[in-house]
C-alpha cells in the first residue's frame, strides 16, 4: 500500500473490479503482489495532473 499510495480497502475494491492486480497468497492471512504486476499497473494508469 505504501508503494501505490492507496488504502487497503481501495486496493481490494479495485481488485474486485478487475482494476488492480490480484495478490499472491503467501499464507492464510498474508498476501503480496509481484513487483512486475504493480509496475505494469502503474504504467497503465493515466498520469496525475498535480
């Protein structure tokens, strides 16, 4: 979440809407994301106008 600047609930809402990469399950209560998936997602997002 630090990597994206998004909150946990926002990320999971985006996953449900197929707008964010799905996590990889590491353990019963632990997930992670592949850096390559996050980089691809980030590159596909429109640039911020701030």
